[in-house]
C-alpha cells in the first residue's frame, strides 16, 4: 500500500526534505514560516485531472515567498465500512501528487484531517473511521520526508468536546507513533482550535515532536461578514479600522497564547486566519497584515485561509494573485 516508498525527489527538493529529518521541533516550526491552506474543496479529490489546483500553483506559492501548504483532507466520503474503510487508489494518487510536487518546490506539507463537521456530530459513530484513516495514512506516508507533518483534526467542536478530544487525540497519536515515531504532529485545542481553550488541551509530556495550532478569526462580525454558514449573512460593509486599537487587540490575544506556549514549551502554528472576500478590501488587507505580523512577532508559523474560494488569495478565473492580499501577507521587501 505504501505508494511513497520510492519517494525520490532530485536536487534541491531532496536536500530540503533531508535537512529537516532530525530538526528540533522549534526549528521546524520556524522553517514552516508562511503558508496557505489548499485544495480542501477542489474537485481534484474526485480525480487529479479535474483539479483547479495545478503544479504551477505550488511553484507560484514558493516564488511568492510561502514556505508551507496546509492540505485540507476530507476522506470520509471515499471510505466504505464494507471495504474496511480502505481509501481508493485514486485518493492516494492525488495525495502523493501534492506531497511530491510541494516537496519538489521546497514547501513543507501539513496533512490536515479536515473532517471536523462529521467528527462534531456523534463522534463515537465516526471513531472507527477516524482511527482507520490515521492507521492508513501513517503506513502510507512512513517513507515521506520529515517536511511532511500530520495534523490530527481540524477544529474539534460541538459534541467533540475538549475533554473528549483529548481522548481521541491520544488514540490517534498512538497510532501515528507506531509507524512514525519521530514525525512532527500538529494538535490544537477544542472549541474550533480556540486559543481560549488551550488550558484544556492535554499533550503527552514525553513527546516533543508536537506543534500546537490555534485559529484566529476575531472579530467574527468582520472576518465572516456575509457568510451564511457562520450566521453572519446579515453583516456587511463592516470595516476593520486603521487605528492602533485594532492591532493592539490582536497582540493582546496572541500574548495569551504566547504565555501558554512558553509555560508548556510548545511551538505555535497559526493554522488559519483570514477575512471573507465580502469584507471591504482595504480592511481585509489591514487585517491580513496585522495578524501575520503579530504571529511572526511571536515566532509562530502561519497559514492563510485559503488559496482560492471565499477568503481568496488566488483568482482562478483571472489566473492571477489578488495582489493586495498577497503583499499584505508577504510584503515585497520581505520575500
């Protein structure tokens, strides 16, 4: 089943992958740097040929100055109990493609289990499927380089309470460690990876190869204005003001995370942040810049939500960057 055993990446890509095999987890987090969430809702998962996202986009991301991609995985729809939950070859083909192409571009890859909605509804009914996924992925990716990281679950919420999530995370991590004892794993707190719930997150003290993730969309009335799925459909034309008070609020929120991280000796990955593209563009730009710079000031890595669609960074129709957002995230002088 292990399709990535002959994972041969020539030249700079191989040197990049090898250099992080034995890296300290804080150094690995530093090298994750700036990133983007990709292909979660792309038809590429039906077949590679149908994908909007192409290899050229990974090259463009690297050339723009990005260093990691967070690959949003939603495998449940392709897992069948009658087939022992085995994922089809076509799904692995797409996964192998994105890992191979991203690594060739010297991009770190985070394989993010993104079935948060299913796991939030009666978690017990999905437990077997969840653990089977991690058993399959751990075996399949055993030969991939250390620049490929596993994220156990995006945004645990609702019935996946912080307490229950600690149990599920421990079980999944145990499975991962059977085949990948030294691979870096990303784990976040419950309640939508909320920083306010970090104190409820339980991690094994004897496992140092863990990066902790949080997400940041505050204030929701601004970042999700017009978004029906977030209950903000009636909000519109809400600006994120230019005054220093707004940036101070972000800094204060992040200071609490930084204090937790220092106390627990864990690096932080800001796995999602952004503002929906129905928000005023000037405000989106200010927000992107403020959050990215605040994360960097604390020594965190980060990933914008998301490449194309909704919180758009790349315009697929026009085949070009949304330049103002790109340069807010990665200022031209810092490429």
